[in-house]
RNA sequence: GGCCGGGUGGCGAAGUGGCCUAACGCAGAGGUCUGCAAAACCUUCAUUCGUGGGUUCAAAUCCCACCCCGGCCUCCA
C-alpha cells in the first residue's frame, strides 16, 4: 500500500515518499487575519487536516505548520477603518479562526508561526537574494528579479513572455521587469514598520512563507499546500525566493484544493471569495448546523474538484451524517457503552479481511485522498452495524468490532467522534427559529416521559398528541422496545 | 489570448480501457417491523456517462473536433 498524491508541480499523481523515512513535514498556507473565515477557508483546513490525520494513522510522524499572515495591506486598511490597533485586530481574528476550526474538528497545527515574529529570518533571506543577484533595491523597496530565476513559472505553467504580453500588471517605474514582485516595502508614514538594511519598512507577502517554511521544516521538505488560487503568484514566488536563496529544490509535492463556488438565484456560479463579497462565514453557518455537518459536506466531494455551496447540500450532508450516528446510537443501545475509537490495526485487517472495510477505506484514501469513496465505506459499515444491532441472535463482540472500526476510520476523516445524543440534540440558534426550537432538553424529556406513561396505559390518543406537539417543535421521536430517543430536526 | 479544473440518475458524488446493465449518500416508490409513526432492514430507482466523429474484440474511461460552466494570468484558500 502506498499513498498517491496529485502533485501540482508536474500535474500528475505520484507515489508519496517521505524524504526521511517515517517522517513528514507539511506546510499549509494559512489565513490573513483581518476577517472571519468562510467555507473556502474551511475546505483548505479540513482537507489538510484529513491528510495529516491519514498520514499519522498510517504510522508517520508529521510536523504540520500553518502560518498566520498578521501584517499586510488589507490588515492595515481594516485596522484603520475600525480604528483599532493592528495587533488587536489580528489577535481577534486568529482567535476566531481557532474557534471556527475547533468547531469543524480541525486539529491545531504543530507550529503556527506569525509573520511579524519572523522579521530576522525574512530579512536574512532577502539579503541572500540580493547577494546572489536575484533581488535588487529600488526606491526604498526590494524586488525579486524574476528573469534571473530560470525556473520561474514551473509550478503555474506560465511563461514569462506570455505573462508580460498578457500583462494586467500595473506599471511600476521602480521595477526592472513588470513581473518582479516585492520582497520588502519601504515604510509610508503612519504605517507599521521594522528596521532593515534597506531602511524601515515591512515584508512583502510571499517572503514569510519561504522564511518560515525553511525555518521550521528545513531547506527541503515534503508537502506544501493551499487553495488553488495560491498557485500563482504566491507559490510560484515562494519557490523562486526559496530555491533562489538555497540553490536547490525545496518542496517535493505541491497540493492545491479546488474552490468553493456560490450559485446565485439565476443559476450562475462563481468562486466564493472575500473580494467578491459573496461568502458565508463559518460562524454564521455554525448557528444552524453542527461543525461536523459542514465537514461532512466538504468531505463528500474530492478535495481537488470544484464544489458548489448551498444550504440544501448542507441539509443533505446532515441527513447523511444522521445515518452514521443512527448506527452508532443503535449499537450503543445494544452494547450499553460505545467503544472508543482506537487506532486501526492495518496489518491485522489486511491479513484477516483483505476485502474488508478497513482495507477498502485505506485504498480510497491512498488514491489521492478520495474521501467520497472512503465515506462510502463508512456507510457500508453503518449498514452492517444496523443489521447486527437489530438482529438479536448476534453476538455483541462482532458488533463491537464493527463499531470500533467505524469510529476508528471515522476518526481519520474527523467524523463520528461525538456522542450520538449530542449530535441528534444539537440546537440551532438561528434567530428566526427560536420559537420552533424553544423547548429545552429537559422539557423534551419530560414530555417524552408523559407520553411513555400514556403508552404504557395504552392511551394512544394522548401519546400521539404529545408526539405531534413535539413534532411541531422540531422534535422527532424514535421508539425502541424499551426506550424512546429523540432528535432535533432543522 | 495563454494556462488550469469540471460537465455522470431528480440532487450531491465516485468510477479514467473489460469485475460498469455505473459505488455511496440525499430525495422518491413498494414491502417487513410497529398500537400508529419514526428509525432500521429488504426491494426498487441511469442499458447510460456534455455533443459529434474515430481507435479497439471491448470506451463514461484513449484520440480528434466542438459546445457549456468555473478559475488563474492583480489581492484572494
């Protein structure tokens, strides 16, 4: 078994071989901290979170780095607008990022470097580039001379001549070549600034990822990822900077996920983005859907394919996730206690059940993280579990084994880790629905107790009246022989 | 204009030469179970894969042309 990943550099799937056996370094381009995150950000973070989980589940030791851009034009502008200090603004949105990601079940990266804390590293790299003749000072700024780096364009498949002819790049007299990009921006009055050999100023955007990637993962490492829109110019420039400075190859495999699109009422679709102002923030959606539902929605399509976002699809994802939790809840009723998600013993699974769920799941994941296929395996498992839970002749051990597997495989996708009750009893907070979902858990339980009493007395009229009332409040009941469980429906 | 993705059932989405008369989920239909429901389970739901050619014993999968959707080429995940 081997993991195959689609490498944007070369545009084909390749078997993934860590540079150092058993160890992986991965750098993911994080956010610019000036606003709340939307589904597009969620997709990046969830995709790479799943990749890291998978690498770890297959026995690799992973160092996961995800940076924060905490100084940049947009941040400065936004801080000015809001009349707050830049660090207050970035601190606030970094905290919001952490909260949103926690809700989505995204694990924290091992290292979360901030640009403003790595000025010396960036300056050192810029100086190296100047010394090597790859960068030059001009009018207080420092620029990278793209035509001094022959491999420029290798990642994005762009050729310098074409870029120049197509040029939407604004003319800047200080640049030798219009495509040269800034490494160091000279300070304007009233802007945050750091001292440097080239005068006071601040770093360009691209240099931070080069400097911090090298610092934490080395001059060569395995994986570097982000959204497709970063391929050019951001990642192209990162390569030029880093390989220009070190003189050798930097990242083995570049990974990029597809966009989240928004479809409007006329059926037109476009990329969800900050600049188009057509985004839905994660925290907005979290008022009506569990984070795990959003995760399910994202994982139901392949990470590289374009993905249309809609509320209906979120509902469908919720229904699918319900199915997995129904299976867990049914098993819980039989087993009394739900087995925890232990690590999957791949060797054992391969020998005992070569066609089994675990093997099929892993094969799907190893095919460039085919999460839709991996999810299909989870659904197959849920069916098996449902059958075992309903069949009274079943021995509990077989059921336990399958439940443990569902939770173990689910954990690699970051799913199925909650208690079934907390999934089903999640309460949306959306303002307009407050009346509908006004019943507290305790009130629901009390009404169910009344209904159970009525049913025991075979007073089905009263029982059905209560059930109907609950249904109108968005509560659905499910009777088993000895117990009534309930869930909230959107 | 250059480059990059995508077009598969009512919806979402896998599948990239034979196991595909197309996985899986949602929605729908019938049945079993149930006091009745719900859930579950069983059955059913694309002879067809944007269009037109071609290659092949064999194509959703390869080749050619065309049409449509989205993106990058400027900040963007």
